[in-house]
C-alpha cells in the first residue's frame, strides 16, 4: 500500500538504527508484504518458509536478518529482529489525526480540573471533578472521565469511551472507542427471592503502555482493585471481570472473557474468544488457544486448549452422538479387555 | 401486534405487486405470526409444517404461495416468495423516527466539510476534516466520523457510533449504536521483553447495502484494507479483525469473532458466536454452526460445526473424563482388534 | 480496602437490623475479605470451608451466622444470611458520584418532554420526543433516549448509552455505559440474490430492578416485544436477540449470546460466554455452564454443560483426532462385542 509519506532508505536506516546495504537515496513511500510489494515500497522478511517470496520480491528494500540478505535482489536493511523493525517502521508511515493542544469549547471540564497545556480535549468530552491528566494526553469526542480519574502522560483515549470514577491509568495508554473501564463488577447475593446488589467499592488500576481495543470492558473490583499490568495489550470486545489481575505484557485477544477474581501471569496469551471460569490462577507464559475455556488453574507454562475441531456437520453429528455415549463406550472397552484377558 | 399505520389490502397488493384474492377494501393495521394473528392483521405462511396454523389463522389476510391459497379461510395475497414479501411489507408498518434534513446547532462540522442539503446531522455529532456524505444520510447523536470518512447515499448511522479516519462506506449502509469501524487492528511485534505496536496503515472499505448491528467492531487493515463486500449483514457484538475480506451477501451472526487476515467467501453464514482462527480462507456458500470454531481453511461449500452438545452436567463430566482418555481408548480398541484377529 | 466513610458497629447493626455481639462504639471504615481484613474493617463469613480464616481474622467485626459466632475472636454481627447482609452493607461504603437534580445546559431535551424536578440529566444527553422519565432518574453524559422511551422511577443510566424509540423500562434500572437497547433485531429474508431487511416493529419491555452491564445489547422484537423480566441481572457484553423473553430474576453472565426467539424461565443462570441456538425454550431454574451452547430446549431444571475441558494442547490434539474418528471407534467396539459374544 502506498501512503502519503516518503523517506529515503538512508533516513529509515538512521531512524531505526539499522545497517543499510544499498542505495541511501532510494525513496520508499509505502510498506507492503513480500508478495505484493512493488518498486518504491519497503517490505520485511520474517519467516524462512517464504524464502522464495523474498527472492522474487519487487520491493525497493526489504528488512531482513543478515543471514538472508543475499537472497534479496534489491536494497536490504539488516535487522536481528526484522518483525520488530517492521513494527518500528510502521509508525513512520502512519497518518495520525493531528490534534493540536487545545480544549474544545464544547467540552465540559469541571472547575476542579487543572489541565496541562499540552493536552487535546475534543468536542463534547466530559471531565468530571478532580480528573487528572498527564501531559500530551488526547481525549476524543464524547468521551467521559468520571470523578477522580487519573491518566498518566501521553495517553490517547479515542471517541465515545467511558471511564468510571477513580480509575487510574499509567503513561502511554491507548484506549479505543466504545470501551468502558470501571463499570460495576457483576456481583449479587441471592436472598432466596431476588438478587441483592453488591456495590463495587474497588476501582481499576492500569499500568503503563497498555492498549485496550474497541468495545472492551474492564470492571471495577468489589473490595480490592482490578489490576492490569504494564505492557498488557487487550484487543476488541474483551471482558475482564472484577478483581482480576492481568500480569505484565500479557496479550488478551478479541472476544475473550475473563471471569471475576482471576489472576493471569506475565507474558501470557489468551487466544481469541477464549475464556476462564472465575477464581482461578494462570501462571506466567501460558498460551490458551482460540475459543478454549480454562476451567481450572494452570500452574505450568505451556499451551492449553479445549473444544473440538471443525467437521462437516453430518460427521460432527455422528461423533457427537458418540460423545454422549463416551463414558459407556469406555466401560465397554474395559469389559472387552477383561474378557480377552480371561480367554 | 397492532401498529400505528393501516392500509387496505388493495394498497398493499399494489405496493408489493402481489395478486390479491379477496376484499380490496379490507383494512389491516398490523402484522402477526399465523398463530397469534387476529382480525385486522396480516400474516404470512412460509413453512408447510404449519399448514394447520394457516387453516385456523384469524388474520384478515395471509401472504401465501399460490398452491396453499385454498387452505386459508380469509383473504390471501399470492406470492412466490412469501417470506420475502413479508419482509417487504414490514417497512410499511415501521415507525422510523422522522429526521428532517437539518444540521443540529450542537453538531461540530469541520469547515472543510460540504454537506448535501438532504442530510440530517444530529446533536453532538462530530464530522472531522474532509468527511464526505452522500445525499439523504442520517447521522445520530454523538456519532464521530473521523478525518476523511466517506459515506455513500442514504446511509443511516445511529447514535454513538465511532468511525475512524479514512473509512469508506457505500450506499444504503445502516450502522447501529455503539459500533466502531476502523479502530486499529491488533498487531504487535514481540521484542523479547515487550510488545511493539504495529501501526495500522490500512483502512476499512465497506460496500453497498451493508448493515452492522450494535456494539460491533471492524478493525482497519495493517498494510492493506479490511474489506466488507456488498450486501453483507453483520449482527451485534461481532468482531472482524484487520485485513479480513468478507464476500458479498455473507451473513455474520451475533457475537462472532473473525480473526485477522481471514477471507470469507460470498453467501456464507457464520452462526452466532462462531469464530475462526487467523489467516485462513473460507470458500463461498459455507455455513458455520453456532459457537463453532473454524480452525483451518474450508475449500468446499457446506455446513460445518465444532464443539459438543449440551448434556446434564453430571453426564457431561463423565464423558469429559473419557474425552481426556480418548486417544488411549482408541489405542486400546486397536489392540483388542489385533488380539481378536489373532485368536 | 479502606473507604472514605466510617460507621460504628451500632449504626451498622441498626441499619442492617442485625444483632451485634460486641462493642457498639467500635468504628469500621472499610470492608475486606476474611483473609486480608485488618483492624478497623468489617468482614463476612459465608463458607464453612474457611472456618480457619474466620478464627484468625483480624477484622474489627465479622458478619456471621449465629452458629459460627464463637469462632470469631472479635465483634460479630449475627445474620441468618451473611452474604446478603454483606451485600447490604456494601451500599453504605459506596461512593456514588453525587448528581444533584438538574438538567445540564448542554442536554438536548425535546420540547414535548416534561421532566420531573428530581431528575439529573447530564451533559450532551439527548431526550427525543415524548420521552418519559420517572422521578429521581439519573442520565449520564452522551446518552441517547429515542422517541417515546419510558423509564420508571430511580433509574440510573450511565454515560454513552443508546436506547432506541419506544423502549419501556421499569423502576430501579441500572444500565451501564456503552449498552444499546432496542436496536433492530437481525432479520432478513433471502430472495435468492440478496438479504431483504425485515423491519423490526416490536420493541423492548424491561421490568423492575433490572441491571444491564456495559456494552450489552438487547434487540427490539420483530412483530412482538423482546421482554426482560423483573429482577433480571445482565452482565457486560451480553447479546439478547429479538423476540426473546427472559424470566424474572434470571442471571445472564458476561459475553453470553441469546439467539432470537428464545424463552428463558425464571431463576435461571446462563454462565459466562454461554449461548443458545434460536427458537428454543429453557424452563425455570436451569443453570448453564460457562461457554456451553444450549442446542435444544431444556424442559427439566438442573445444570447443563457442553464443550470439553482444557488440556495441554499436545494431548488435546491427539484426543481431537480421535474425536473425529469417534463414530467409527464406537462401531468397532460394537463389532468387537459381537465377535466376543460369538466366541
């Protein structure tokens, strides 16, 4: 894809601190995958399985590990971590909407709020009493920050986000539209006739460098705080229940639901639409497959899955009938083994 | 249900271009299913299994295929596709909020935006720089359209929708409240310590006649665009990841999650809460059952499922224990077969 | 956790109508679980498995059933339902944002709307024609109430909620941010080439004492109304399709998807991320486990589950291969049994 910005390879090498083998003056105006890249574009090579694509790639330059540099017919930028270098180069071609520091006249800023001069507050934003923003924060239109909400420096909160009272967020947060942080956890005591609301007295504490996708929800804690560690990345439509603690640098993919009072370790990956039952602990460096339900605590790092694979529905129905008989089938196998042993 | 509008059967026959067998002057003021319809209402007959309901139906008129017309004791409107005719008649009884063309004084329209006279822009709407709207568009309160967003003609965007910069949408779109189109795709490169954000340089291109439910999210592409074809219908709480392409006229039911870089063909149906892993292709006319996970590409049209059926939990637990032993059980069966063959 | 309010035990005993064994003048300023409670805090004992935590608890007072009172070394509040009493005490320590009755000058209230003096209408709220609010309602910033929406008394609608025309809600509702009530149900008739929209002519009727979490969606009915009974509690990210009826006091946990035209009885619990296919009926007092799909009607109270347990992915793969062969394995077992019977 061609973007609206362009750089010489010399500039890119300098910004990314990479060694360039080739033409410093060559101009690139976009990024593309190996297969579709054309002249004027920069690509990256990360997966040895695609070595033939690298050999045939028409990009003006490719970010590549030193040992594959020879396979590339054009300019190369040498990186020991080409995918990370690619991530770093994307920011150069991004076209973020420019938000000059200012407070839109339609924003409702409580008289108790003292805003740094470097912030941008969009139209119809509501900042309730005692909100505190760090420098360079950008708050998109229609977003609500409740009483006592604290944001660190360089936070980007997109449009139509709702953050309830007393939520605290570190530096460099990105929160996408439609997300809700700090709504009441789902807690009720059943009195035999009806559900009595347990008011949620905790809050949500979010570390530094956290990104939260669109339409995700993180509930406030009951008696303690819900905690999101540093560097945690949360995709769209994720639900994190009250009293959870998500360890640093863990990744929660889209549509995942974490039940209440769950502790997830550091460097975990919850696959898309995965989930957990409540009140369990998952240790560090656990990866859970897509649409798997973690039904008990996991104490050993590794990859975990539940569910069954996709089949043609006719085959799946036959197997499901048998799944309903599975305990009985297992017993019959045991019986057969007994009989065979006797004979 | 009785609605606030009424029509004679003659009028309805004329509007829907159906043959009426019965009283042209008969007035109907509502629509109901066969079973609960009363005099003054119009019903439809679509499923031969309910022929007895048709025979006993008290509706003033029924939309029916010619061959079942005799089974109906009252007026009939003859249609070769009664369910489609029913769909067409619902619009006659709908009570859409009237939105006279106007721009609410509280809307924030960037000076670079030239609006057609026929549009309605609600309270607190934000239209950023270079937004382009076709004629007759209606934008509900609190909705945000980022820089460079383009909408075709006759689009209805409900309240509190967020559409990020450069998203392009065709004619006749309906987008329900709370949905977010064009937020960043979920892409990071792990550098051994932390996740480095891959800026999402693509956008979202949406064809004509697309409906998107409430609280659904469609992410912008990384290097290319995320594409939603013509006539695609997306239910509530659906997540569509970056770089996906959804073929024309496919249906995505509620709570479904489509991982990144997935291509779905034309005329597919993703059942409720279904999902896919990333980087796969699903061919045309594939139907995926509710809560099934498509874990690899599907190259043949048909119906696919995963998961197991609901059982009483006690029975389910016993079978699940056996599922954990299933590989071992299968091996034991093989062993038994060997022994039997020997003997 | 220590909160900003404090009470003497005498006050709490009086408000909750509990018998106090101990010091009336003792002041508590917070609530904590047994294990982490310190002096000055109030705790509760609900689960006999934690009797040792009760014995060692450092809280200034514990809410406890009479028969366990002796195990507690400090003050006790006697309750026949300690968990319910705990729920009732949480409200005393909650810090709700004070919303003095008022209509924010930036709110857009249609001229046809007559507001009780006791309501609070936040910034940028939009109340369309003929909206009716009961007394003491609080409407958060950016929330949209469509034409003809009716709310009972004492409703709390948080920020950025969207409620479509003609939705009716009883007394004491709480609706959290980002939720959407009354958007179009997902209904189309396929005409062989494209999906023809079935306009959704029903509405949503919600009873008294209903709580709806954040980013949840409840669709309006096609010809009849979608109905949510009294006392129903709905968590975050829940989808309830058109024409559903949810019985009184049922609980719908987070991320659950209820397909269209489903009837759920009273006192049911749908576990997190559970779901149903459409057009089924679930009787009273049914509990569905997390991430289970109810694939047919349930006529008997009890607990139901589907899916498989989490395993290490390597083990899971082996078992899944066998699951795909399960019908064949079952037949082979039957064959072995036949052979054994012969021999």
